[in-house]
C-alpha cells in the first residue's frame, strides 16, 4: 500500500542514495522510479550473476552492426529491438536516398550520433547535425541527404512508436524545463520543382512491407502549411539539465519525449553531486516495469571513457547498474571531479523488447 510514511527496517543509511558504508544500494521500484519503492541495502553486488535463458542483458557496439543503407543507397535501417509499441533501429547512411520514404506505422524520432546533412520534407527542408533529435510525424514524406565526404556519413538511432510522440506533461518545473519547445527548429515551406524524371518513388515503411508508390510529379510540392503536426529538430545542446547537489536524480527527471509505452531520456554533461557521501552513479535496480536501452553517444564517467555507439539493453526484472569498481572509483575520486562528462540516450519501454538476431549475434557478453 502506498503511503507518505515509508517504513525503515534493519541497517539503512539516513539519506537516500548516500552514505552506504560498504552496502550495495538496490532499488525495487514501480512505474519507472515514480511509483512505490523499496530500497534494499545488500552485502553483495546484485549484478554478479550468470545468465541461462533468453531474459538477459545485451551489449553491442553499433559500429559492428551492418544496416543495409551503409553500403546500398537503396537500403534501409537495421532493426535492433521491437515490441508492440515501438521499433528501435540503426541507420548509417553515406549517400542520399534515391527515393522518398513514409513511416506509416507510427511517428519516427531519430538521434544523430554522427554526421550531418539535410532532410527534404513535405513541410520544407531541415538541416541536421551531430546531437540533433529529428522528429518526423507518422506518414510524413521525406528524403535524407547526408553531407558529402566521410564526416557526412550519418549514424542514426531511430525509434518508431506505434502511437504519437509527445512532449511530457510540464509538471512542477513548468513547460520550458527541461525541454523548451521554443528551441526546436521548424521547417519553412519550400516546394521542389520536377526534375524531369519519369516518376518519383515514395517507399512506405510498414509491417509486412515495404510498399512503393510512384508519382508523375515531385511529391514535395507543398506551397504552405498550418497546424500543430509537423517535423522538427532539437539539439541536445539546448536541453536544460536538471541537477541536485545532494542526491543523484532518477532517470525520469531527464525525460525528453514519450509515446504510449515508450519514454526517451537525455543523460547529458552536468555538475557532479557535491555533498560528501552522496553516490554519484545510478543505483542498482532491476527495471521492474520497463525495459531499458542505453545508447552511449560520447563522454566519460569520472575519467573512465564510455565506448561511443555502445548499445546496452537491460530487460525488466534483471539487475543492472554501473560496475562496482566504477562506483568505488567515483567515491575514491570524489574530490578530483566536479562534473559528469557523459552523453547517453535512453529508451525505456513498458513492454518487453525482443532483440533482433543481429543484436544477439553481436552481443559482447556472449563472445
């Protein structure tokens, strides 16, 4: 039963996520850290287990994955994880699309891990750069054009949701924090003339597809638009990081956008917690109600480099967290670092995610 007064039994620290005195902080919480919780203080590392069976964490270097659009302009992204609410994909496009696309099963939210370029959309052109989020509404027609040269090769983490992506409720901080919609870049109409080709392919991406539509005219012929359903870009440099001196805040504080059963979060560089005894790394937990994907974009954790492009999946019910050595180092180096220099994109899902065969074949933990 939920109650304002929480019980305290046995040996526990006075402050939450602080002053552990050798114990291991393990949270059993409902609703992705916003529901009922139990913080258990263990003698041993709860991630020190051996897995037999399908429900296990996976860690994959995205650089080892081979989406077909990396080598074939007519190729597409690689499916990494899926459930009834979403698909999580990887794209690594070096050449412009010779066709146009529509994702007709749901909205598309893509993170630019590497590269730069532009999108031609029905609403007008959008340029993108490293660190951008790109939002494309369901069934919007668009085409990707990476910048020429190796620096233009674009690696995208893509999340297609079955239901609409939306900005989370404002809550007590107000509607401009941490995501200020005024910082979004919204396209201006710019219709494109026919270029003399016989027909234009619009590829519909859908379950059981794709399907191709062929037009005699250029499909991006929109002279103007109005309304509140449109594509945009938003760079993580414009995201306001919420911080605390005395406690490591839960992941839900960093929520960026959400759809039914899908939650997107930005973990970005910030000042480190400064009150002595405060744990500076996320506590152990077992994702009671959510699967978690962490995509490591850049940075380090108190001097320990984070592998760029690492994709880490922790299924609900299975303990995970930073290695105990990293926790001990963060405590030992407390006075040496005053910032957390990490950039991590997180995707949490209410339903269990199914790893694709490519993910399982490249799992670092199985080699």
